[in-house]
C-alpha cells in the first residue's frame, strides 16, 4: 500500500491541533538546550517519569555553561533514579564539547549534533525538527510502533533491512512545513493512542489506512526481538557500616554503573574468612558482625545480576583507609552523588530496617 504523504500529514496535524500535548515543561520557553535535555531523558523513559527529573535538572543546570562547569558527580546525582546512566555522562561530556568547539551554542546542523556523545540519528532529527524547525525524520520507539502497524511490517524493526525501510518511510512522510508540530504529533500519537498493549484504534486518525487495524494484528506489532537467553551472574555487595556511615567506592569509568558510587563487590564464593581478609585490606577496624542477607536480582538488558548483600558492622580504629576512590556515605546527611538503583534501595530501604533489628529482608 502506498500512503499519500500530504493526506497522512494532514490527518496527523489535525489530530495534534485537537489532542496533542502542548503543555509539557520542555515545550515552554523552548530552546535547543531544553529540547536536547528532554529528548535524552525521554529515551527509554516515559513522559510522566521524566517530568520531575527534568524540572529539577533544568532548575539546577539552566544552560549549557552551568552544566559544563558542574562536576560529573553532581550531574549523576540529579540523574539518580532515572536509569541508563550513560545518558547523564554523555550529556555532561557534550556540554563540555559544546563549550569548547561550538562557542557554547548548541549546534544547528545534523552532522555536528550527531557528533555529540549519546545522540543518534533519531535524537538528532527530533532536536533539529522541534528546536530548529528543520525537516528531519525521526524513528524513536513510538514512531516505530506507529509505522510498523500502519504498514503491517511483520519483521523485527531492529533488523537492518527493516530499519532502513522504516527510515525511508519516515523520511517520505516528514513534511517541510510545521515539522516541529508534526514530530511532536507522531510521537504523541504513538505514546497516547498507538500504545503497546491495547491501542485506541477507534480514536486514531490513521485507522482507515492502518493495515494492522484492518487485519486485527495490532498487538503482534512491532515484532519482538528474537529471544536469546541471557546469562545470570552473581556478586556480593560488601556493605561496611560504621554507625550511620556506609563505605562506598567509585566504579570504573567504563562497564556497568560507570562512575557511580556503589558498595565494593566481592565476586568469589561467600566465605567469612575471605571477607575478613578483604576488610583487613580496606580499613583498620574492629568487626562486630558479618550478616549475609537475602539475595535479590537486578536485570540488565544483557544479563541478570543476582546480588547477595553482606552487611558488615564495624568500628573504625582510625580514619585512614587503604582503598582508593572511597566515600563514607552519611545516611543522616547524604552527599549529592550518583548511586545505582540497587545501591540506593539498600541504603535507604534495607539498611535502616536492618538497623532496627529486622535482619530478614
Ligand atoms: S489504527 Fe490503531 S494500530 Fe493503527 S496506527 Fe492507529 S492506533 Fe495504531
């Protein structure tokens, strides 16, 4: 089936005029900087989750210069809880690059924007169309869902050939005029009507053209990625606790939770003797109790991590630590640093419960 781009655009824009979202925080006082931050936060994250993080972030870092001059730890702190932390690191590095190479002005052409860390073709297209009104296609998760259903594409969109086909379609359908509103409209349509579980086809302006609707196969599209069993890894989180202070270590600059602050990990089999040896190499202290707690699972896209928390109550003999890059996190007066979700959960939910004598999680 061939779609008429003009009639498609009209249907989308007419629907947007009546139903589109026009009061989102990044749609007010629109600047390339504010659009950029919102687009990065919205990657893999829903609007309702993003809004409070976005407001706090913009309040603290209102422009590129402020962001570029902040510490990476502080930027990570403002991202804590939002997940996919590489995004925060990329934003911070991009701000520095914009200061250095683009005189502090957010670039306004595709190649320069796409050269910034963490910005791919779709995000660059969204920034150019929304912030600069330049006609560039996008293909984020919402748009992929609309287009695969509309055209009845049964192949997995992550497959190269299918992805190329969808990009070509997105390009053909993108208008030269009102492109900022069109981009917002097609994203909104995917987020509010053409949703994952049960799309609201009865309210959709594309219903008459939609192949998935005609065939009743909306729920099967887009096709899921062919399944691959993901491996399971196990690790121990060693939680050294001296009253209200908990020992944290900065993670390496690459790998999972890069640059965030976490409990030291102990990948070997649990053994009190080995853990005592590790403590002796970390901090001079008197050990009161070592408690192995109930394990829990944290799942990444490519593996499951089974975490065994080990709470080690100690009293430091002096303030001299042996390990580098450490921080005694004060539960009563927490520092503004980035924490991975399982570490945050242990610090604020579990450790206070354990201190109250509830050793079972
Ligand atoms: S008719 Fe239904 S499946 Fe088709 S684009 Fe609209 S909401 Fe999506």
